C-alpha cells in the first residue's frame, strides 16, 4: 500500500512538472519556494512547495564555503533528495554571506526520478539562525 502511495505521488509530481506532456507542448512552469536549514559541513533538511518533494535533505557534493575576514562565499553543487522517494536534483549555487545573511543565485543542473529533465533557476537569500543559516531558494522551474 505504501509503495502504491509513493508511486502515485511520484506520478502526480511527474505530471505536474510537465514531463509527460506531448512533445509539442511547452513544459509547465511552476514557482519554487524552498527553505534549507543549512548547517555547514552536515547534511541539511529542507521543506518547500515542490510537488511530490515537499521535504528532504541537502548535501554538498562539490565546492564549499570559502571564509574571508569580511564574510565568505559558497560556490558549488548541492544535491537535494526528496523524502518521498520521487527523485531529486542537483543545484549549482553561487552565494556570498556575512553577518547580515546571504544572497546568491541557483540553477538546477541535473535531476532524476520524477524530476528528470526539469530546469530551474532563481535567487537565494539567507538568514542567520542559532544553528547555521536558513537559505531560501525562490524562482521557477519547468
């Protein structure tokens, strides 16, 4: 029964992102609003509005933070894996951070499972927390 539910969720997400649309139809665009509770050097949790991938984990797979006397930067790739088992995606992130938080941009560079073929990009803003930083990814995907 759980497998049937997961399969249904994956199929629903697959249809929402337009992967099953006829070849002549444009992919369906949808807004992205995801918050990652980033703890440097650890796998972090996220939640957001991605159909079929409302929660999951994020891990650094390349690059990382570079610290300077005036703040720092992050250039690298993060892997988002959906708790639902529907799939996931890799995001290239470029950001600057300091005492006031973080700003940057992101782009989906690879996706698998129900999200295979999805493209997306947008902006990142980060707010400092007691445990790290809450990074908010906003933008759109199709």
